[in-house]
């Protein structure tokens, strides 16, 4: 197997797990607390392998999220592509931060993600809800250190390059 394609299975498996976590049923009161699992995986791989993982793959993952969530086709794709672009542009800075500081950066990137989605929903005539932005962005940021450490362990264990 070539060095450039090493660990493709790990990357795909991480996305499959994120999609399953996205589809996992939660009680109505907990729906708002669901972290953005797919966005965290996109951010991690964009930061860890910026030369291999890019905006196009993020766009594809976003289209799958649109289908899973039964939302307007392309809104999550656009948001995840922009999140990936921002992460790739800033990956050298984000990587040197400790996981706690990374969580703050992830919170800000997730706010951008949700603002794009709310902008698209606003164009469609849906009223925005501030809590739909802040709470999931906060839970995503709180989950980031654990996700980062687990993903880094897997990347190193399976020598993903």
C-alpha cells in the first residue's frame, strides 16, 4: 500500500461512527445538546492531514449529513466545506494549542458553522433560534478534547498518513 493512502479505512470508519452518532435517537429534551460529531471528525482530519483531507471530502460528508437530517440539500455541505477550509488554513496554529484551547477555537468555528446554516434557513423563511446555535456549539467544544485525544490515538496506532 502506498504511503500516501495509508489509513484510509480508519478515516472512513471515523466518519461512519460519526454518522451513526448523528442518527442515534435522543429524547426531545436532549436533541439540542447533541454535539456535531461529523463536524468534529471533519475538523480533526482537516487539521491532522491537511494535504490529504480537504474541502471536497468535507462537502461530501456534509451532503450525507443533509440526507440524514432531511434538510435542504447543500446547507450542511456548504457549512462543513467552509469549516474545513478555515481549519486547513489555521491547522498549524490550532495543532500547537493544548486541547482546552483547541476547544475554544472549535467553539468559534462551530459558531461560524451554525451561522451559515441559520443564514440559509433564514433565506428559506425559517425563523432563527439563538439557542440552536449556542448550545450545540458549546457541547461540541466540550466534547472536543476527548474526541481529539481518541482520534489522535487512532491515527498514531494505525499510522495514518
